């Protein structure tokens, strides 16, 4: 599990136990996981992927709401969940999932797939 995946799982746990909103839960989780790296704590792509899934009500135990204004990361995260639903084997290859979601233009994912795949594998994506 990647560090951003750990952050997502910790954030869900925090939401469930403290009733924090997803943005606050992510911030606390990121500080716990990335103790010595403020830049990693503030990295937007994985955070916005997580917030987008929460916003859409796709994370079990998290109420849908307005948590992010991201357009691209929101689309990537939601499309990745749809791809995983169609083909769960994508959960074993984040690069293949990224190519299926984004295409083959050479753009690298920026930890969005780490968040999605970890939540998927941990059974935290709700259908």
C-alpha cells in the first residue's frame, strides 16, 4: 500500500470515528503519514481524487457532499472506479488502470490511482 493509499484509509477511519468532514480527515491523515514533508501533506492530486470519491458518495460510510472543485482529478477517480467495477484485475496494475482512464498520451498519474486502488482493495468503495 502506498503512502497516499494509507492516507486515504486513515482519512476514512477518521471520518467514521470523529465525524470529521473528508477534507479535514485527509489533512489529519496526511500529517500523520507524511510527518516530515509538508509538500506531500499538501499534494493536491491524491487529495482531490479522495475528496471526489467522497463527494460522489462512493466511499462507504462517508456522506456525499461538496468537498472538491477539482474537475480532472474528480473525473480520473470516478472513471477509475468504473473501470475497476468492469475489470477488477486493474486493481493489480495502477499503470494499466491509469492508461484505461486517461489514455496513452504519456502523462503519468500523480498518486490518484494509488488512492483509488487502495480504497478498492480495502473494500471501502461503495457500490
